[in-house]
C-alpha cells in the first residue's frame, strides 16, 4: 500500500505549502499575541488585586487585635489588679496571732488553700 505513494515531494508543492503556511501564521500570530497580552494583563491585575486584599485583610486583623487588647484585655487587667489589691488589703487586716492561734486557719494558709481558710 505504501509503495503506491511517492517518497519524495515535488519542489513546487513544497514551496507552495511553505508560502501558504506563512500566510496562515501571519493571520494567526497577531490575534494570538493580542490574546496572550490581554491574558497577561488580566493576570497582572488579578495579582495586584489579591495583593491589595491581603494587605487590607492583614491590616484589619491587626486593627481588631489592637482594639481587643485596648478595650478588653486592658480593662480585664485593671479590674484584676484592683481585685488583687483589695484581697491583699483584706489579708493585711487579719492579725498573725489569730492565724497562728486557730489550727484550721493555720493549716489552710500553709496548704495554699486560702479560699477555704476564709470560709
């Protein structure tokens, strides 16, 4: 079957095909390059948009953390500090002779269970 077809191509057919392919390439290359440029521009704009979104979301996250620290954590620490000083003041009111005279209070203070000793 293969022996029926010639193995060489005539030169004029070969040259005509090259000219035809060159014309096709000229018509295809320009729109293809335009499409490639538009795709690259679209990708670049998406990358810039995603960078902007990442920076803005990071800034908002840091802002939320700072606001939480300022309004919640600082208030919590100030109220905790007030309670600690109040407890220290109350403990200073208890004379040591009463603590050493009462075995129950003495045992509770030495064991570290202050809450049970006061009750």
